[in-house]
C-alpha cells in the first residue's frame, strides 16, 4: 500500500542497549491497535527478539502481544508510532533499518476471511542518542 513511507527517515535512536524507530501506518485509514498482527524490527541484519519489542502510540506503550486486546486505541495516518526493541547500537554511523508489519483490515472481508496485509520498508540512517 504505502510501504515506502513506513519508516520515518532519521528517527533511529538508541540508548546503547535498546533502539527505536518511528513508523507510519501503511494504510490510508486509521486502524485500532488490535489490527496490528505482527512487527519485526531489524538493524544491520540483526532482528530484535520478538519478546523485547514494544509499541508506543498516543502516549501509551504496549508489548506487541498486548496490542490485540486494545480495540480502543487507534493508529491514525497522520501519527507516528514508535517501535523499540533490544538492539545494541552505538550512536552515529550509518545503519540499515528494516521494519515489517502485518495488519488486519477489519472492514475488508475476502473469501479467505479478513484481509491481512504485510508491508516492509528499509532505510539507511544514522543512530541518534535517545534522550
């Protein structure tokens, strides 16, 4: 859909042990958090362990596994969410960042059930120190 804008350029931050990047919804309409079916976060070929991932939107932070329970929390096309995971990085230098998202589109039902899309984006950026 809109996968080339999934990762917000120049938003990679790190505290040395955990790294974050801002992402935008790759869809043209808002979706509830419960429609986020999966997230992958990779930097320089190293993927953050799934159990270490957190998702922050609207000022609230959730474990990826908790998102399915939150039908009241919406991700809007104009808002960035933050994906954070256990990825040790040194600040500076160019890093290849890849994010993958699996989303359910609840209002589109096909012969196979509710539509599920998978989007990926890769960008190169410098890691900033998280403050």
